[in-house]
């Protein structure tokens, strides 16, 4: 992926990392350096390999047991929404990591859809930053519906393994006159996405339950429903990387049309408070109360006063289904997710999370949930 952000035909020369030459993309050399940065140092890996020569190690067996749940048979398309209330919590990282694991562990095809309005990084984290956005794929789909997996693959982009299909960063709608981003109906467009009033909180009214009696999530992102139907027809697993917050109609639509949701929150006072409040409110929200919710507590930085594993344990003692993902230097670099560069601990934790999420998505629904239009079209 060297020079991925350079549009010229000939590759440009770069100086030392952090000191780009004139006319070059300043981010390219830094990104090129970070994308090969392993979570564990060379010395740490050498010591671990040496220790393995003199004593037994059950890590391969534990990793295989943790990842076994990612290979369960999936008879119909399962959709998984990755959500959260805070920017920078790690939603795109988790979505990319889960997509990589499922694609590596399964022979069938996995799809990852970027639903973050205008500023998503899912395609970048999967190594295909120039993948076509959802709107482009949906427009091509409307012109000619794919009649095979090969036809669907032509609409999206394969991210490394051929069985992982990705949509790129979404484009905000442009005003036909000024060419600037046009604000959505009854919402102000911001660089982070639509700001839809009123801002919903766990103690407030359900999103979209205004005086007009609008159903939550009825404003579907442009083309998302068509893409979702086509993908679920050929891909047993689809991951939705959603924007921050639960007020965006696109997020609500994704959750309503998913079979499981992963709520990513940082290991902090505010992050754990969010998890407690939203987990309690989740059961009361119409349309999403029947969607299984798994809280994933992520470690934003090494060390610190809060431990992701301890905070996840506290949530479990409070009756909330929670898992954790510790800090990983490779994931924190913000570049392509590569399994080979993850730490041993992260591989084990990520495999456990992936198995838990797919198990929740494939489990029979225990609570009634209104059938969505996407579900009806799947039959």
C-alpha cells in the first residue's frame, strides 16, 4: 500500500519518516512506517520464542478454542452493528478487526460496510482506502442487480483476502448550486456527520418519537437498504461500522436491521457510565430491544487508572454482557489491521470477542422484535 494517497502515475520519493520531501503527502511516510509496526517488540518476540523452546506452551490450543466460535455454520445472512457514543472509542478498529478474523477463519464471504457519515475510516483500516463509497455501490446496484457473488464483488472492493468485501468512506450529499455539503432534512450536517436534534440520552424520549410520530430509524442512509439486501443474499456475515452516537437515523436503522450489536466504549469513568446507562435503556427502546447487545470495553492507552478487563468484569457483575480488548500498539497506530502484527494477548482476546459476537447474532431471538423491511426481503 506504499503511496496509497498519491494520485500521480509515478511514485514519489519520500525522505526519512516524519520529514517528507517537497511536494509529497506528509502523511504517507508516517503511515508507511506505522503500518509495519508490530504490537510486540523484536526483543519481546525473541524472548518468547526462546522460552517456548524450553517449556511447553498451551497458547495455540487456547487460541484455537477461542476462535472456534467464528466458524459456526451460518445459514442466513447475519448482520452485526458496531456502535458507540464517543468518537475515538475504537468502533472502526473493532469492526475492521472482526472483519479480518471472520474472513481469515471462514471459507465463505464476509462484508464490511462503512455507515459513518462522511468521515469513516473502515476501508483505510482494512487496507483499501480508495474503496467505492456506499452511495456509489448502491447506484451501480440500482442500475443492475448482481446475480452472483462475483457480481456483488464487482460492486465492492476485496480487502486482502478475496472473501472480504468492503465499502469505502461515505460522501456527504452536495448542494446542487453551491457544491457544498447539504444539510439533511431537519438536521445540521457537521464533519462528524448529521447532528439530529434532539440529542437522545438514556433518560430521554426514544429517538425519533417526536410530535409527528415518526418511527425511529426510518430515514435510511442512501442506498444502505439495497446494499444490505444484496450483501446478505451472498454473504453470511455483514458488519456495519456506524457513526458515533445513537441519535443518527443511520445508526438506528443499522441496529434495527442487525442480529447483534457491539457497543464499544473506552475504559474510563465516562465510558463505563455510558455502558451502564445505555445497556439499561437498550431494553426499553422500541425496535432495538430485541437485538442482543454486547458491551466491549477497550483500553485506549497502556497502563492508566482503569483496566479494560476489570471494568468489563464490573459490568458483568451488574448483569451486563461485557467483554474487553486490551491496548495493542499495532491497533493504536490507526493503520491497516494485520493479524500477524497483533500481540499474542490481543489475538486471544479478539478471537474470544469474535466468537461471542457471532454466537449472539446466530442465537434465536428471545425477545419480540418488529420485522424490518430488510428482514422481509431476506425471506
